[in-house]
C-alpha cells in the first residue's frame, strides 16, 4: 500500500503523527472506525475512545508502514480482531471504493470511443464480480472458522492451510485495466482519466496490502493457534 519506513509507531504517538508519516494510512483508520477531529490525542487515547484494541491497530498499521510483525500476538482474541478489520475492509471495497471507481470511470470515458467503452466497463464489472466471489468465500468459510477458535470449537475438517493454498491475489486484474488505459486509451478528457488511474493505482495497492495482512498476519497467527489447540 505504501513505502516502507524505518520506525515503529506506539500508543504514545499521535494519530496526526501517523497520518503525516503516510497519508495512505487514512483508509485503514476508516476501517477501524477511528473518528475524525482527533486533535493532538495519542493513538492509545483515540483507540480507547473508539473501542478499538490499540495493540491490534498498531499491529496492522506498523505492518503496512514498515513490514514489521511482532511475534507475541497469536491469540484467539487477536485473530478475531484481525478478522473484524478484514470484514470492514470488504465492506469498504465493495460498498464504497469499487463503486466510486466505476462511476468515475464512466464519467471519464470519451464518447468518441463508443465502440470500446462498453468493453472497458464490462472488464471492470467482471473484476468486481471476482472480488465479490473472493470476499464471499472468506465471509462464509474463513471468518466463521477463525471466530470458532475463540470458543475452542473449531471445525476439524477445515484449517487455515486450506485457505492459504487457494488464496489468489485479487489486485492483478486492476493492473491489467490500468495498463490498457495507459497504453491504448486516447481521450479528450485526460484530467478525468488521470484521476481514475490514480484511484485504480491506490485501490490496487490497497488490495495488495489487504492480501498481505491475510497472508502474513492472519494465516501465521491462526496456524499457531491451531497448533496450540491440537496440543491441548
């Protein structure tokens, strides 16, 4: 989602410190339901007021910003908190970000290309269908399974390895779309199309980050929990 930095944020840093380090973290704040109008409050203070686990919040933002993954967060409660965040991310992409891009894309299409414009929208719609299918699988199978670990009532016929083995990266189709536009689409409204491309680049990076959180935080965390439960 963003460049890697050489620092780790703590609960004593302010939300403003965090955003000024990298404004691309703003969508993450939204998915944690963090409020605006935070003044000079610390991350810990804002998390407490919003009912957010500061440890999980810092785990996610520090991973996104620096690639750092603490080794002491493998608990069922932590895994459920990560799943709650990922669920909110699904809502963000499907209910807001992807429809926003679609509308902007429609507005940016040049009437001179009436022959190929429908194909571009169809390409995007097919991509959104793939994203929906990907997310639906996680919502119906993976998230309930992870939540079941919190009650020690997991389904022995399922494991996080099943999810990991079939976890495709869903941001790649957006890369195809932006390359088609960049290489081949001429337009009399370049400003509008450049705005769309910025949205697509940002969404592609955001989805890639989402995928990495699942692969490098959730999967190892749940694998360790499964190992612990097998020993009990």
